[in-house]
């Protein structure tokens, strides 16, 4: 039995379509890989830990008189959220202590 020879297509339209399909597959693969990397729980956990450490560092700067971080509005927001959470927790504990008396 004879082995089949590969089919060679020389029609420029088909060749261009195949090239477009290969390019689209490459783009799709890159997109899926990027999404998988962004949604990886380990990456998300690391990002959250880094943001928390940065917020604590920025809050320490605020308490020592350096003010809010001016270079990044998100960092300023995180400091305000952290300060609000701490103040809310202190207020809640104070209310609970007062009510028990």
C-alpha cells in the first residue's frame, strides 16, 4: 500500500486563510494563558498580601507625619480603608464594652 502524500495547497486565498487561523490560534492561546495567570489563586493571594503590607507601611507613614502616598491614588485609598476598618473595629469594641457594664 502506498503512503499518502501531503496535500499542497497553492491557492493564495486558502494559504492566507490558514495563516489567519494559525495567528488567531496563537492569539487565543496567549489570551487564555494570560487569563489563567491572572486568575491563579496563588497569584491573587500574593497580590493581596503585597497590597496589605503596602497599606500597613503607608499607614505607618501617615501616623509618623508623612501624609498619604501622593504617587498612587490606590495606595491612598487603601490607607483610608485600613484606617476606617481599624476605627470601626475600635468603635465596635468600645460599644460592646460599654453595653456589658
